[in-house]
């Protein structure tokens, strides 16, 4: 059964093209016919190449649970190699330039900080395989208050809190609360439609908890109070006065008056001065619109009255005889503002004069408080 093999057959055996016989021999003959025979030696090696698989800790998108935790792990599984005896004995050499927590000679690693780690694994024949791992951790959580919008007008619920959150694990939880506000929507980063009050946010990302306090303020009610009103003293005069005070809302204020004839009085037209007061105006109905800096509006209306036109009726009786003193003058006023007072050129009193001599009589008629009308009456002497 045993036979000698040629060099070609030996090569075929070595590459596995046919079964190599353990006890077969090979004979080599040179050019002079000299030959030499020897038994073929079978060469053995590992059944599988040296290989490595790994399992790295994972916390979401990172390998460390929380910033600064240093709790990453790397678990290795090695197979193959081991020489002809296939001995599963391996040697580990770990290194890092920027990591921490490394045990350089063990298979699996734990308690690692962020960084880059390299392991070289060798078997008993000094065959080796190298692998590099990068351990990551979440960046610090960052918070920014973008804006707080307070209430625009008293009674509105249009407050806002706008924030930006980044970094951390990315798994954010927003827990909002208030004791005296309104309009909270749980779970939202930003809040809109809030009423006035104090608000608290507990911001969590699974690693850290941060607390923030906010206050949404509201302006007071925009109000117009009339301090003084002076009606027209005499018919058709322009002596009216309206003084007002505006409070609440958000200063500065804009004042626009409009009367019942369509005339508009503002800071550039008419007699508006001293923060909305109106003076030197005729009778009529006056409407004031006050707009504050936030566009909130308050209105006010008042009427200035005037007396009826002053009318004087004069009745006189002339003298019956020459140089007699039986003339009379009776003045009957209407309109204006009673009571009336009379000032005569002859220093007489009242509206009903009797026992008058011939002459010219002048009467100044005063209404209350001050307008007056001047009238004259001639008392002729009879023949």
C-alpha cells in the first residue's frame, strides 16, 4: 500500500489537493542518478485564526451613563489561534493615552472613563490581533433662557417662557408647576398662553436635575380718572376744561380726544397738553382714547355744557310831565346762569327801577359767575 511520491505529488498533498499519507515517503533523484528517500512529515496548525469580538456598554448614544460617571465596560470574546495544540490561552495588553480606569492585563474592562483604548491579544505562539475602542460620554447639559414675555394688557393670558436645552443625554423631561399662574402644558420645552404668576421648571435628563424659577408680571388696569371739569361760562365761548389722570398699563401713553363734531385733538392738533388734559374748548361731548406702550386701550367720555344765550327784555315808562320823576325801567333777563346781578350807571339797584328822572340809564347785567351784558335805556322828558 505504501508508495513513494514525486515532488509534484508532495506539493499537491501540502495544499490539500489529495490526502497526505502519514507514513508515505518521498525520493529525490539528481542528475547523476543519485537518490535519497525520506519519510514525509505532516505539519499541523491552529484549527481557526485568532479572532476577537467585543461588547461595549451603551447608554443611549453614549457608552457612559452620565457625564463623569466613568462606568463604561468593554467585554471581549477571543477564539482561534493557540498553535497546533489549539490551546485557548491568551495574553492581553491594554493601553490608552486619554482614558482612565484601565487594567492593562485583563481581558474585560470596567469603570472606564471617556477616551480611546487599544488592546493587543496574543496566543501562546505569539500570534496577535489588535483592536481600538472609543468610549464616549454625553456632553454637559446646557440651558439658556431665550426670553420671557410678560402680560401685554391687564386680564390677558399671553405670557411666554422660551428656553433652549442642549447637551446631556438628550432625554429631557420638563416638569412645570405653578401656584398662582395658569396655562401650563406639561412636557413642553417652551410655554405660551400663560397668565401672571410664578412658575417653576424641573429639568431632567436622566443624570441631572436642574430647577429654574420664572415670574410673569402683568400691568395694572389702564384707567382714566377725571380730575376736573369746567363747563362753558358763557354761551358760545371756548372756556371749557377737562383734566384727567391716566394710570396703570405701560407708559408712555398716547392721548387722542375727539368731540361730537368730529374734531380730533392730539399732541399735534388742538389744545392737548400736560399728559392728556384738554382746555380752551367749546361745549360738546368729548371722547378720549388712551393707548399705552403695549397697545392696550382705555376710553373715557364726558360732556361740557354751556348756558343758554343771555337774553334781556327791557320795558320802560317815560315821564308823564316835564321834570317829573315817575319814569320806570324793568329788566327781565333769561338764559345765562342765574342768579343775576345789576350794575346801574346811576348806582341804582335791582332789575325794577321806579321814580326815575329823564336821562340815559346804563345797566351792566352779570350772570353767575362772571359773564355780563351791557344795556342802555334812554328816559326822555315829556313836554
